[in-house]
C-alpha cells in the first residue's frame, strides 16, 4: 500500500513538472482576469490550449470571392450583417454570435451609425438558458458599468463624441456549453443618413476562445461577476497604472548605452547565467534629428542563437518616429523621448542585443535591460517582433462602399512559421490626401486556413476606435492612437493594438494581412510592426528592411510629393495653404486620364471664396503661366494669382469633361516657396463652383 501511495505521489510530481496537470485546470472569470495581468503567462504556450477566432459584421459578399484578387474579396458593406434573425416572446432579435463551448469572449468591440445608435437591447445567453445572463443597452454593457469599470469596459477616444467612439469590452465572458449574443432594435437596418436618418447600423467584432471539450469552464453570470468584483477592481487598477510585478523582483541590469556613428553597430550579451527573462528595456536617444533617429536606430535581439527581433526603436516602443506620449500594458513613451518596454522575453541559455545606426548622424543611445531568472520548460517561447515599410505605395483610390476602378490591396503585416501566439501590432503611416486611408479590414489566417478566422470591418475598428476619428487616445492597456492627425489630411497617424487574452495561438503558421483601402488616390508611407511569441525554431518570413529604415521620414506632404517647380508641376504636387470655403482634395478618376493620375480639386465653393496652394521653385524670374485646367459642367470662373498678383481669369465651364492648357499671363516667381491663389468670380448656372488643375505649367 505504501508503495502504491509512493507511485501516485511520483506520478503527480511528473504531471506538475511537465505541465500536464495544469492543462486540466478549470477556466473562469477569476482565472482569466489573473491571466490577463500575468505577463509571464503570455510568454508560455497556452495551457489549456485554445483557438481564438472572431465573429464580426464584415460584408458577407467576401465569402463568395473565388480569389483574393477580385472585387468581392474587398466588399465593404461591413455593417448590420448578422447570422440570422430570431423571434422570441413577440420581439425580433438579431443574432450576432452563436457558438458552442467550452470557451470565452475575450474582446468585444462595437460602434453604431444613425440617430438611434447604441440604444437597442443586447442580450447575452449562456449555456442555452432562456433568460439572458446580462441584458441592457449595448453602450451600457460594453463601455458603461453594468459589468465592470474602465479600462476593462471603455470607449475611445474620450475626446470624441460618445456616439462616434469605439466601445471596447475586455472583461472575459466564459461559457461551458454555448454562447449566443443578440441585438434588438426597431431601427436596425443598412441605410442611414439622408435616406433614412432613423436607421441604426450596427458594427461589431467579437474575439473568442474555444477550448478542448475536456476543459471545465465556470460560466459567466452576474453572480460570478459579483464574486469577482474585488479582483476586477484590482485588475482595472493594475491595467490603468501599467503595474509591473518585476518591480518587486531582484533583477540584474545590463547597460546598453552606446555612441553610434553612422553605419555603426554595438552588441551586448547575457550568457552563462542559466535561463533568464528580460523584463524591462529602457532607452532614450540624443540626436539632432530626433524623428529620423527613432527610425534609423534599429533594435535587434537574438535568443538562444535565434534572431527574432528587428525593429526601429520608435516603432518598437509604440510611437513610430514621433516623440509622443504613449502608454500601454507593454510599453511606455514620453514626448521627452524616454521609452520603456515590459514585454517578458525568456531565453534558456543566452541573449544578444544589438543596436544598429542606419542613419547619417552620430547618435548617443542611453539604454538598459533588466533581467532575472526564468523557469524554462517545454511551453517557454521566444519573443519576436518585425517591421517593414511600404514606401511611397499608391493607394488605388476608391469610391466609398465600392470597388470601382482599381481595387484595394492586402498589405502583409507578417507571416510566421512555427508554433506560438500572435500578440499585437502597430502601424506608423503618412497620409498625403484629404481622405480616410483606413477603410480596409484585417484578415488573419491560422494554420493554413482557406478563409480567415478573423475578418474585420475596418482599420479603425480593429484598433478599437471608430469612424476614422483623428482624436488622440492613450493610456488604454491594449489599444492606442498617440497620433491621429493623418485621418483626413496630409499628416502622420499611429495606431496600436496589443493583446493579452485575445492573443491568437497557431500550431504551424499564421498570416496577418490588412487591406489598404483609401477613399482617394494617394501616395503613402505605411509601416507595420508586429509582435509574437514562438517556441524555439519558429521563423518570421519578413526580411530586414534596411532600405526602409534608411528612408527619410515623412513629416510633411512634400516629403513624399516633389513640389519643386521644374517648369511643370503636377496639380497633386501643390500643397493646400488655406481656403475660405468648399472642400479640397486630390482627385483620381481613371477615365479622365489626368497627368500623373490626379488633379488638385476644389468643390462646392461660393462666389468670392479663395483657395491658396503653394509650390517651391529653385529659381526666380518672369514666366508665362499656362496651366492645364479641367473643364467640366458646373465648374465656374476664377481669377488666378501668383504670389498675390493677378495673372488672369479663366472660365472652366464646359459641356463635357476635358483637360486643356490655357495661357494666362506673366507671373513673377521667387526662389523658394510661391503661392497660387484661386478666387471664384462667377458661379455656374446651378449650385456652387468646382475647380480643377491637372498641371501647373510655366514657360520662360
């Protein structure tokens, strides 16, 4: 009998040491909340294992696409797309999600459009119960306080009108057998605005885990919420304050400081200390050109002989190449240039950290890594991150909600081979036109899926906000927009989404694509950074983009469009200085064959309104101004000024659309910046005036 007891104890010890016993643990609100704030757990392959997938309101027309290169694949009617409709107790409920467990919702995002947005009733049914476990207005459940407080239930940005925000619930909702979520509103439809302002359009993304049937799950209920109220308050506090358990640990510190000449690199090593984990990276750059330095200094890391990290330091810490305030659960940066990372980075034997200077300026780096002991096991994973830039990419401008003309495109963020967990990404871009650049949906393919298990509804939806809004938000643990000026004008935008419970496990491969779907034709710089963990041997297919980090960063539109006059200059090469009315954009209409593909386009301007554009000339002198204008119905008549001096008047009204060179008069140019001002002198027969210039032409 004693021998039998000894064998049982030995077997239990083996189970514990191999992790098999832990794989049988139950899942509950309590375990999931604790997992969310355990950075160490993210660095181990999940136990119990699960898949992570998504329900969303994406346009179901995409399901019919035969290839990923046809209009149906980019269908953009991503709203009010439900699974089905159910009649219950005399009411109509639209089913958003219905799936079998055991599982858990780990991220829930919604936004709405229309006068009655978000006022309908959401119901969450657990384990086939007739009575919903939670019921209320969608806003109150997702970003109110029915279940919890912020940041687990929050809306962003707080600078945005409430109805135009993204509403994000990160409080976990586990279920043992099944979950069904419905929405009830008498206003639900697919049309709103001028057609039917009362219609309520519904957009949603729901990320959920599914466990093996043997995993025991304690299902969500409001009673379970009450039991875990103190824990939820603790989690909200730690997430809000970016709490670091490593502060209480005994950690070693490796100085990474270096003076890096152009083209220089310096490597630092941690070895001979057994299994360790880096728990904090800190860095600050001293450079004359701070923006370029954030892009040109690259962090490279190798764990146990495998290089897994290659990212410009600004992108790694979440601010692109702009010194900004940005705080998440994993990173922190200040406008003064201090940057910290709290990703846990384990290794079994050794680690190499290399700093590269790919720029043209000597840069002083002040940096350090804090690290301590780690228990290496067969679940331990190496941390990885990659970056690359789509430089001066053409957006193939579109009409909203259509795929006429050139199609949008899928940009590949990363492609991973091995076994691991995808844990987040960020984008740093420069938009050069006066229109929304982020209409595109994310598509995540796991382990060779033919159709992605994550198919989204828009870039801003994926990053947790909504409606293309430019307002800054930071301080949320998992999402952020530290810069959003580029939403509707030539400027930078930075978006961040980092993951905890909504990390995506994969056993063989993961491919992450996101559509580039711009409202207008534009040239952009678009740089994604992705983060993951993989078991040793995993590989990223993204090559080191040395050309990208050496590229001059874009801070103004002329950094991507040459606006230096060489006798001719494309209309899209001129930059908007100011206007006193109407709307301005750079327009691409393929059938009009504009030179360079676009025209500078001013529409709906009243009589007396003025538009001023600028351009740079390398020389001074007197030239004859003979621009190529667009003639079309309802265009109007205009005075044209160069540097505030009247050069001539043009009538651009015509029965059909065409482009034509019209000689005006003498124009005095300065060496350097010059302006062209357009003044509406006469309106067309109907409505306000339209104006288009295809090319600025000056002859000596």
